[in-house]
C-alpha cells in the first residue's frame, strides 16, 4: 500500500505542502551550518539563474548537481526543524516539484553524509506532498508551518526568534529574494478573513482546535 501523501502526479499551477522527516526520526540538522546549507540550496534553486552562483556552496558541497527552478517553483513558506522540514510550494511547470525536490533531497543528503562520514538514507522515505485545494487550507498550512518551532521556543521567547523558518520574512524582520510572502499577506487585506494581521493569525493558533481542520495535510 502506498504511503499517505506520496503523490506521483502534480498539477501545474497547484499548491502543495511538502515535508519529510529523518529516518527513525533522527536529526537531519545537527548544526547551524546544516540549516544554512539547506537554505543555500533553496536560494540557488529559486533565484533567477544569473543571481544564483553561490561560490561558498560550491566549497561546502562540490559534488552537488546544480540546477535552477526559478521558472518552475515558487516558495511561499518554510520551516526547518531538527528532524524534519516543511515547504509550502506552488508548482509553476508540469514537472517542477519533482525536479526541485529530487535535487534538494539528493544534494542535501550528499552534503550531510560527507560531513558526518555516514552512508545510507537520511530521510525516512520519499518526501510527502499534499495538494492544497481550497482557501482555508491554503492559509492554515502557512500558520501550521510557522507554529512548528513553538515547543522549541517555549523557554526562549516568541516565534519570530526562530531563524530557520520564513516567519521573520512575513513580519518584515528579514527579506529573502527567493521567498514569496506577498501572496499570503495579501489575503489579510481582505476584511472577510476577520484577522487584523498575519502575526495575529499565526500566534492565535490553537493546536487542539485548529489542527482538526487540516489533520489530513500535516506531518504523520
């Protein structure tokens, strides 16, 4: 029986919550550098080709297969956690998501295995992808993704303190040229939503109440 949320076909123009976890729930990010390398891959893939020549990444991971997905993928939100990651993507071309995720997973595993002198799979299986087909899911997935570090930060402060998610970009505390925040933020200018700001929407998250609405779309 195929695993839940492993899709084989993707819709051009479709939105997807993509995620994966370390094998046996082990860490996939062991140091600050690991997070930074993963984000550098995102930058390399998602900036226009003329802006994505990253010499430092070449030094860290010289055997990688460099690609560019600027015309294929739009990244709306992300969060990197010690043993898993979440990406909220729009697939702009027919095979964009598959190409993007294959390169990201393969190149990061090569980097990780080389750094830590290990062999074998890093992730528990192929990445999962959930098609987002209505506005409620579209907004709640971004909120769920940005709330992932809540337990890690319980003793250290608010959600915006977490550096390895896109939440700082949504609050205007940082700007990544390879991340699209405008599309979701624009939804909060519509009075029908009834939330004064995106920050309020995210931080009013109630796990028991709000997860019921998207339980089929989240990490198993």
